[in-house]
């Protein structure tokens, strides 16, 4: 089975109600941490980078995933755009070139 990269583009899952989307994202990340199968990496871009930063409601779920060996990558351009570079609490900044390479090497699941 090919390695997987999950692309997280926003703070919530789905479109429509933002509160429901946030709840769904929290449940998704919690259950992913409890799952036996894990992706190799999660790439966060656009508003999704906020999930990796201080005061995020899902930091504990993300820390658990990182401890289990899932690479958490935050788009550097996005962190700079939202003025969050110094607020990154988990994961590491990455370049667009590295993100592209990950997406070329792995099966990509877009969330």
C-alpha cells in the first residue's frame, strides 16, 4: 500500500456550518490518532495552518499524531500570511517545493 499524505486546507471539515466543521475536524483527528493505520504526513495550508498553532482546540490530537510518527507540515507562506510563524505549537514549517514532492511521492487525500 502506498504511503498517504493528507492535505488539510481549513480549520473544519466540509462546507456549510463552521461550528459543525470544527467539531468534525476534531473528531477526525482524534480518531485518526486512535486508528491503527496512519498517513505518513499531514500537510496544512491556507487556514488549516491555524490548527497547528497556539490556542488550537485540536493541539492534543495533533501532538499525539506527531508522537506516533506522523509528519506535520505547515505551509511557511501561510504561516507568514496569517502572522503565525512564532505561534506554531506542533509540527514544522515546510516549503511549497517539499509539499509538492510529498504529494508526488504519496497518495494524497484532500480534506
